[in-house]
C-alpha cells in the first residue's frame, strides 16, 4: 500500500519568514495530494490540494509543488504569521485504482515566532 | 448544516469495557471514515465506508467494529477496551471519494485506564 513520509517533524520560523514542509510517497500511481492544517485541540481542515496533472498550485501565501518523477510534494508558506502555527499533514491517494482512502504523513508542527 | 458531529467529546473507560463512538453528518456524503490520532502522531485510518451497508478495514482495525445502516451515521464500536486504544478519534466524511475534501468532526478524546 501507499506510504507517505513527512519532514521535518517540527519547524520553527520567525514571523515573516518562509516555511517549507516536504513529503514523499511510495506509490507512483498516486494522483491526489491534499494538505491539512490542525490547530491545537481542533479538527484537521483542508488548506490546499494538488492533482498529478498539475506541477504547482498557489493560494495567496500558500503553495504546493509536485514532482511526480521524484515522488515528492512540498508545502510552501510565505510571509508566515503567528496564526500559521499549527500541525500540518500531507496525504496521498490514487483515485483511479479504487483506493478509497487517504494515507497521511506523520505531521509537521510549525511554530511561528513573533 | 451542522457538518460532521461526534459524541461524546471525552470519555474515560476502564480496561475491558466497551463503548460506541457516535458520528453523524448532514451533508449527504457517501464516504465516511474513522481515524485515530495518538499524541504527536499522524492520522491512522481505522475503518471507512463508501455508502450505506458497505464498510472496509483501514490500517489499524483490530479492536474496533463499525456499521453503516444509513448515509448519515457511522458509529465506531470498541470492544474490550485496552490502554493502547487511548487516543483521539476523528470521524470524517467526503462527497464521493478520497479525492474530495474530507470534513472532520471535532473528535472524541478517549482514555482507557
């Protein structure tokens, strides 16, 4: 089955700096890659996703890039703010083979220092 | 819409006791999921369902059972609770498949002592 590895496990940046979180996946057939944000004590929420026919997607300060050849994808947050502090999870799945659930990475705790 | 709701919010069980975690959604989603999240860890899939009457095992199904008699409800049953089942349990739903956004419930924090 699919295996998703996520790095780093913790990341501390100064407010205004950029943050990058990286994930690798094992199943070359995976074609959908969402990112979820979980604030302390709250439920995970989708912040951005990318499909395998796209190399990059951007939404304001958040961007995701996908390298299908290397089987890795990354989350980029620019101009970080204290409210970006949270745990971020990447995930992957292949919608074509009938796999019907996401495989999540282990999470990255991002701390933005004011 | 209330979205995905879960009850209870917190529960303490003694070893060997049983309980049912309730999950309901009012978005008419076909797919529903149960995850557990251990402290500092990611989300592990326990069971999922692609529609009423259809369920399947995820990564960590041992010690749990599910049923899906209606589109709205997807309860998770713990039989013979063990300390290893101490975790936060999240229920989630999505419209048709894993490639659609999953909406999570608020979670149930379970402690087994």
